[in-house]
């Protein structure tokens, strides 16, 4: 659960108060300014609309009486009012008594019905005011007033005023209020920091010393700089740590003896593990030597087996490092590696054990040559462990199947046997370090654990499918190399 410290609480409490207060003040200021500006633009809009309606009504009257023959007066009036108020006026619409647009600066509306046009019954009623969104997305204040003299009704006038100036001014006020709030928060943060340094710092220092002591650092001591309760608490803590350190010194001899005993037990276990993991490649190398002795004139065989012996020696070196550094991350030297090659190479190394245990090998390798970016020797160590584990699971002989396949984003290698299988009760523990079901002295249980570590270090995974009496299948998947060309493949 997330826990706040004292310093954080002080900052949060004080700055929250500032934020809430300034937020409320800012909201009220913005609302007041918006209302004031709205009232101002409504008053100005009414004045402009009423002033424009007078000459337009006169022009309509003169046209009806035949006193004026020029038909452009109303357009001149509307253009003049737009020019004088171009910061606000967006459109002017004049309709006849039937609601059809007769004059407007928006030519697309000419001759069309205006659905918001006023009717004769609006005569004597105050002008209508409406905030709406225009067809081009701008918020406008539309004021509509009838064009009439006494009861004579010629039509209606609608003028749209932009609300952008109001919104810009309100936004400016909001920005200023935000800036003031930020400045106050900054000043308050500085004052709070000073307050923390003078009042809370000794408490925090004591807390850090207690945490160090809790982690086992008996040399941790608190600074005593105050003459109040905090200073007394720090002195009590320091006395307690002195007593604990003195007690630990008295136990040094007994603890050293116990540590030595545990160390010897661990060294013995690791030595047994080294013997277990090294003997198998040594046996493979011995097989290579015996084969070369039996065929002294076969140059090709000698060259191939000398390479196997060289790899076996390197593998022993890696095995020792793996076992001694089991709990520490190892540096991996990735290179373009063929899993098919790894499996064939491992099969050659354990050829003697295969013959001795009457185990036949079946290769089902992907013809597309599965390529990964991995440590070549660790890959062979991985498959060597799995193959040896499979051979030992078939004491009466059987079939060892080595299989690879390439998927879209990863490659899969499988090592399957027809041996005894793994009981379900222990299946989840087979990758634990030093877990083994063999007799004492026949294994340390490090093979599968080392394999698991190698696969994880390469960003892959390993799974097992097994049933008692039906054998086991270990499936290893690794990220596929994006470019699976064969150039530079380790061999």
C-alpha cells in the first residue's frame, strides 16, 4: 500500500490548500468576468440591432410608398454596420413577413426561408437573444428584432455577434489566475521546505538511521542536535545500537564457526555438481579419443573429433562457471547460432552414452535451419543437459527424438524420450536447484536448473510435458532472429 512520508504530507496539505483556495477564487473570477462581458456584448448587440432596424424599416416603408426607387439602401446599411463593428458582427439577415431572406451578407441564404425569423406576433416584444453555434463552428450571440412601425410588420432582422472576444478575455483571466496560483504554490513550497529542514529534518534523519539498522547496519547512529523529545529519542536509539553492536562482537567466534560449517557444506555440494556436469563431456571426449585411436588413418574423422574435443574443453570451462556462479547473472556472448547444429553436435558428444544405454536417436530437424542470436556454448550446454537427462530416464533403452521448428516470431527445439516419465507430484519442482530423484551420489539436481537459467537469460522459455510410463518432452522456445540468413552461423 502506498504510504506518504511526513515531508510529502506537509507539501500536499499546504499546496492543496493553496490550490483549492486559488481554484475557487479563479472560478468565481472567471464566472464573474464571463457574466460581465456577456451583459456588455448583449447591451452592445441590442444597441447595434435596434440602431440598424430603424433605417432598414424606413427603407422598407419608402419602397412600399414608392418614394425610393433604389433597391440597394438596405444592403448599404448592413455593409456599413458590419464594417463599423467587424470585430463583433458576423452576419446580418433581413427577412420579409413570410420569413424569406431578402437581404444578407451571407449570399448562400438569399431567397431561402429563415427558420428563426420572427412572426407578426413578436411586435411589441423585446428582441430575442440566443447563444448558438454557427455553421462554421464559432459561438455567436444572435439578436432578432421585428421590423415594424406600429402594427405594420415588414419582417425581421437577425444580427450575429461573435463571442470569441469574450472567450479570449475569459481565457486570459484564467491564465493569469493559474499563473498566480503557481507562484503561490512555488512560494509555499519554498517555505514548506525551510520548515521541513528546521523541524522535520531531525525526525527524518532518525527514521533513516532506524531503517539502516533494520537492514542490519549496526553502525547506524542518529545525529543528536536538539534538546527536545526528538533529541532524547535519538540518544536512546544510539544507546540501543551500542548495546546491539557489543552483543554481536561477543557472538563473533560462534557465528564464524557456524558460517565455516555452512561454507564447507556448500563447497562439497558444488564440488559434487562440478564432477557431475564435467564427467559427461569428459566421457564424450574420451569416446572421441578412442574412436581416433581405432581409426588412426582417417584424417577427416580426426579433424572432426579434435574439434569436438576442443568444444568439450570449452564446455567444461563454461560448466564450472555456471555452477560456481549459479546465483549470479553471467555475461552472455550472443552470436548467430543454428539450433540444428547444436543438437547434432550434442548427439555426437553423447554417442558413447547412447550406445551404452541402447538409445536410438531420431532427428526431426526443420529444413529452414532455425537461427537464434545466442551464446553458442550455452546452447549446447542447455541441450546437453536435456539429452543426458533423457538418456538417464531410459535405463532399459528407448528412442530419443530431437526436433526443431520455426514459427513466425520464435524457434522451438524439443528433446523427447520414451523413458519413465515424471510424476505429476514433482513436475513443478524439477527446475529447482539441487532437486533430484536419483540415489545419493548419482546427481545433484543441477542439470535442469542450469538449463532453465540459460533459457531465461536468452529471453526464452522451457516447458515439460510428461506422464509416468509414457516418457517426457522438453520444449525450449527462443526469440527468432529477424534475419535468419545462414551467413556467420556458429558451427
